[in-house]
C-alpha cells in the first residue's frame, strides 16, 4: 500500500532551511518528494530574492498559514534562537503538529517546557540536529545507554571554535587574524560571540546533560570561558609539552552532584580528542559498562544538519518515536551543581618575569606554600636587552580555588613583567 504523503511546514529559509527544501524537492538524487511535500514555508522577509523554484509550495510571512492548516502534519523549525522560536514551536505542538528542530538555544533554555507541551498535546518534538549535526548523539543517549549509568560526557561541540583553534595551531597566527579569515570564508558569523565565547557550547552541553543524567540545568550556572584570550604562543609551547588546545565542554558526576564546564584546555596529544581538527566535533560518553565511547563527525553545516532533521522526520513518519518517546522521561530531576572552584586539574601557566637570581625560587615558593607542586618549567624567549624571560610552568593537580589564590600572589611578584596565560589541562 502506498504511504500517505506527509505535508510539512518549514519555518526559516536560511542556510539550513534552504538545504532541507533543496534535498526534499530534488527529484534526481533523493526522491524524498514522493514521501514529503513542503506545503508552506514561513520566512521573516518575503521580499528577499531567492533562487528556488517553489512550484506549489506557499511562501508566507505569517505563522498562522502553518498553524491554521489542518493538512500540515509536521513542522521543521530552523530559525534558531529563543524567540520567536519558542512561541512558534509551542503553538505548532498545541495545534497537533509534530515538530522537528535544530534549535539548541531554545531546547537548552526551554526544552523541558516544550517537551511537556508535546506530551500534553500528544505530539512529538524531536531535536537530533541541535547537537553535533549529523552525529546521532541524541538518539544514542535516548536509546543506547539504558543498561548503563553515565558518569560523564566530554566533547568538542562547536565547529567554529575548533576551526579557529586548529588554524591558530597550524599557522601560528593570532585569534583575530584567523577569526577575520573564518568570517570571510563563512566559518564564523559576522557576530561570532555565540560561538567564540562558548554560549553555543553551553546550550549543547545542557541538552546532553539533560538526556544523560535527567538533570534540569540552569544555563547561567554552567562555567563558561571562550577562546578569545588564547594567544598563539600557547599552541607552540603546549605542543612542545605534548598537548593540543581545544574548547572542551564537560559534565561529570561527582558524588551525585554535577560539574559542568566549558573552557579551553590542553589535551595530551595521544588522546583521540586532541586530533579532532577543523570543523569536526567529538563527543565522548562514559558509560559504566561501555567505558568511553567516542562519536566523531561533522558537527555543523547544511548537509549534516539536514541529515539529522530528515532522520527525525522519518522516525515520526515510521511511528518509531511514539514508542521511544514513551520510554523517554521528561526529566526534571534537580542535581546540585558543583562550583568550578572545586574543579581539580593540572595547570599550564605562562608569565614574563625579570631574568635574575632568585626569581624562579620566589615563584615556586608561592606555588609550594599553596600546596601546588610543579611538574615542568620551561624558560623561553629570554630577552637579553630587557633582561626578561618567559616562564612556562606545568603544575601537578590542584584545586581551582587554590590555584587562583596562588595566581593572585604571583601577579603581585615584584619581578613580574606580565602574567600571560593560565590554561587547564584535561585529565585522562
Ligand atoms: N555555530 C555552530 C558550530 C553551528 O560552530 O558548531 C552548529 O550548531
């Protein structure tokens, strides 16, 4: 028996919306138009020139053209951001339409509300495309760890920052120089704040934490540090010491509490994640039975995001997700979060200091008095004229709070010229 064609509404016709429309209507490669009909597309600006043949698809700037159309069964939302996306998604769900979205911000901030609305209106909300592009991480966390307790997740989940860090490392150029180029090439947005300051990563981390631990996470409480202050010298020295630098997003369960953090970190070069370069993402999930599992692939881009969106559409069409969603609780459990002060890590620090007798002893005394043990010291770039030297110090493990106390004292050292960098080292 021939399947009934699914009528869908599409909200947003930017890069991802255009790709989805192109794939569905491309008769030669996919033939999805036999199964799916894009009935209506809602866009912000109707007057914008678009190079599409829309045939019977209606283009509108009024969301009611989707909401009031009883023939539309499913809506794909790809506008991004919290507002008006929350309003659109909730109204679609309430009017009996299933929703598939790529929107990590709305899912991180208000996903639980939206999932509750979906449950109450017997509709489905699927969001595989919101984290890791085409990497099937959401479906895996929902389905494939039932036998496990998850201890932690650690990930590179932002393609833009990984692209910038990879190029800084390979080319020895500054953050600004690579960012400018990345913007020209379309790898970074005109306003790159969301990516480079780590907001995109905390949204994705909150979604993964909800699925892995059933924890409702307040975004503002996640420790967040972006990549804008990393200097290119750090890549050279980190490399010499056997590390690469990545923007890490991590959640770890410690004594029934969670520590969530997003910040740049040094990763030992022999660890797979240290070699995940350019726009690639990697998500490492630690199950108590599976041990660490690594999911790697293109985490952003029109094709890979469309892959996740289409898979969600097909799951809804196949009726698979009805039974799956029944298994998926709407998690509201409140875990208390551990403050970053209590994070334990090794540290990399670089300072410029007067190159004279006793300076190293005074620096190591501060660290020693705070119970911080030094692992390695490198003296670099001695400037004979200025009588300055650069010191790169790797410590053993210390608590963040104690390390920051020691840094305050180092900053007061009489012989200090500049305090250049402090980076954490990931433990494996
Ligand atoms: N700006 C995001 C990234 C896009 O760079 O990963 C996908 O969420």
